[in-house]
């Protein structure tokens, strides 16, 4: 059987952490689609055009250790606005979404474009300050030298670009459940999402 859980939302809202925990709980596979765009963006640092980078993406490209940096996030958001880049990455994501045994995909357009018939659609949000605080902590722990204000500006800039683009913009699907994690711990957010999915699984 296939069962697709689509988790979308703005930058650093907690999608990744929730997706990983939910996939582990249900024994589903997890795809962080942001990583595809980050790896595509990072390949442009070496002189490839965004389209070449997307069309030649390999599993090895997803192993680069600079993909979580703020620079890779910005590069991701720039290449992600190009329709041909998104097109090059659709088939892989759609096949993943419908694999046997269930799948959790997190990104920006999973519930709207990649898997519009997903069994569960969530849109995870949190206030700008809370998102920036969480992401700042993560980046500093990884050794990146970046201030809270720089992280806040980065998230806002990417969200604006992601929401304004013509192809697959950042927005909740009409039938998505919105989860605001501003005043939730990660454990609370995960518990709430698991509860919602259990209802759907029946
Ligand atoms: O982890 P964070 O929420 O900061 O970002 P991400 O999910 O790794 O995504 C990085 C960038 O890739 C986003 O700002 C989007 O521009 C782009 N992206 C997208 O366009 N569509 C997706 N399905 C996933 C990411």
C-alpha cells in the first residue's frame, strides 16, 4: 500500500524534525525535498547552471556537508524559482511519494504540486522569531558564524521569494491542516501530528 504524508511550510518551521519523527513512528520512508534544492543550489557554486545542476543531481550530491548552511539555503531558494529546475525534480519526488509502505515528504509544494492527493496534508508554521531562534541555534551548533538577525533576515527573504514565485509557490493546500508550533515543544508538535495521522489511517 502507499500512503503519502505531505508536510509543507515556511523555512525552519520544524517540518524536518516533525517529518523524521513521524516517519520513524509509522515506519515510513522520509524525503527532505529541501535537500534536493539545496544540493542543486550548491552545485551552482561550482559554475553549473541551475538546470544542469538539477538534471545531473546524484545521490552523492545529497551527501555534501555544506547543504545545511545559510548560503546553500539561499542558493536553493534562487534555483527553486526556475520552473525547469522544479520540473527536473518532479518524477523522483512523485515516485518516492507513492512507494510501497508509506512516505513522508517535507517541502514547500508537496501538498499542492507533488502529491495533491496525499492522504494527509500538513502546513507547519511558527512565528518568525521562534523560527529564527531555532535555526540560529542549529547553525551555531554546527560551527557557522552567523548572528540571530542574519538568520531572521535569511528566513524572511527566502519565504518572500518562495511565496512570490509563479511556479509552485509556498502556500498551504486548500485541504491542509495548519499546525502552529510557535508555543509547542517538538515533542508536543510530533504528538499532535501522530494523532492526526492515526485518525486518517483508521
Ligand atoms: O530547512 P528550511 O525550511 O530552511 O529549508 P529547506 O526545506 O531545506 O528548503 C530550502 C529551499 O528550497 C527553500 O527556501 C525553497 O526555496 C526550496 N524548496 C522548494 O522550493 N520546494 C521544496 N519542495 C523544498 C524546498
